[in-house]
């Protein structure tokens, strides 16, 4: 089976109910944004037990999706983000 972007949530992993104004994990993909597609074109939830095996594929698909949306950067661990490293502007010196 191949891994494809979830058709229900377009890869976001969540759905917003426009009538109720609530947001929940997508029922089709369980919040990952991606599903298995079998040889008959039927989509299936990726079991939690498979995430270790497919994590690199999911990460690459997500990077590609973000680039398609116009994001040109790369993910940076929060401890390395410049905004988190700057000193408090309100500190007394």
C-alpha cells in the first residue's frame, strides 16, 4: 500500500465543523493527514503500530505538502529557533 494525503482533511489532520464551530481530528486519518491507499484505491487509517516504520515517509510527504503551500523553510527544533533564543526585551540591565 502507498501512503497518500488524506482526501477528507487535505493533509491538515483536522476538520472544522462549520455549523458548530468545533475542530476535531479527522476521522479518516486520525489526525495524521495521511492514509494508506490499497491497490483498489481504497483509503485506510494508518495503525499506530506502523508509525515507526513510516515516519520518514510521512515527514517527507509533509515537507512536500508545506512547500506546495508556499512554505520555503525547514523545520527547526524549538530549542534552536532564533525567537526563543533572544533575550527578554523587557529585562533590566
